[in-house]
C-alpha cells in the first residue's frame, strides 16, 4: 500500500483528536523521523503510534484475518499506546464481540455487495465502535482505523475526513441519539475517498516565523506583539495568530497579565 495514503489517513484522523501537524510535517515525522519545531511531543507521538496501528491493520486486511476481540485489542495497544492506559481492559467485552461478529458476517458476504453497500458496512462499524466507547479515550480514532481496515480488505479506497467540523457534529449527534442510521446515511457527505480529500499545506514562511518567534522570546520573554511585528516585518495580527497557534500547540505559555507579564517558551 502506498505510504502516502497512510500518512494522509493518519494526519486527518489525529487532526480530529487535536493534532496540529500538517500533512507535510507528518510526512517528515512518519517517513523521515524528523520532528517539527513548535509541535508538542504528545501530538507527535499520537501520530507515530497511529501509523503503527495502521501498518498492522494493513497487514491484517491483506491476510484476511478474522476479527476477534483479542486482535482488536492488539491494534488498539499500538494505535493508542501514548494515551497511557491498558487497552486490554475495555468497557464491554460483549459490545466488542458483537462488533467483531458483525464485521465477520459482512466479510463473508462481501462478494454479494456493491461498493456502496460495502462502504455502508464500514460506516456502520465506525459508528458501533464510537458508540460503544470501549476505551477511556481514542474511541473515534479506533473507529476510523477499523473502518479503513475493513475498506482495505474489501478492496475499496479508504475513506478520510473531508469536512472536519461537519463530521464531528454528525458523529456526536448520532452517538448522542444512539441512532446508527443518522451517521451511516450522511457519512459520505462529510467523508470521502482519501484521494479526493484536501490537506492544507503549511507555508514555509509560517513555519519560519513561528520558529523565529520562539527564538526571540527565549532571549527576550517580555517582548510585546508590537516588538515582534517590527522585528519580523509582519502585521500585529499576524504575530497574534502565530502566538495563538504556539500556545495551542503547547510550545508557548503566557505568564501573568497581558500588561506586565512575560512569555515562557516550552521546549518539547
């Protein structure tokens, strides 16, 4: 399987969990082992772990492994490793067994279904995993992983998130109402084959400015937005956007009030 497809699936899935890594940054991380300045260790580990989960899922799909609770837990142990809990301990063994049973039944009858029906089966598995909340965290991430694993075994192009906000709203609404059809009927409106999904690219100037801000504030923690704007020769609003992103990623903290406070650069 083309590694680029895996990088795209991982990037979109972790972004839904709060990762700020772009596709470019993830390719450098997952392919070359090069981290990106301004990105937290936690989000980079989440991407690395999920890639391991996807690589194992690709192997299972290609060898047509039977779905079992044990095998799903092994996948979760790889994909959710950085979440820091025992993936063998789940909320409901019966719920996981039922998910595996439904997946295996669909696999047995896959030849009788057209691609649309096969996609719908994978959407159903996605909903089931999200709805069951088997683990303390990462259930939606695992739901997407298992959905993609089933699609790969069916010979389908794997689906990725196309409209992140709409996807999150749809999934939460379906789970809250506990109605599978709410999700499966509208999944294709918020997800699409990975080749048709767009992945925003990070402009090199943006990367350089963020890195420069961290460097400047390391040496001059009391510099103001105006100071940074003058040094970087960009607008104050541009600086504020960089600062907001750096705070969100955990690379920068504001200590004290806006007036009289200072910046703390966090080395991840």
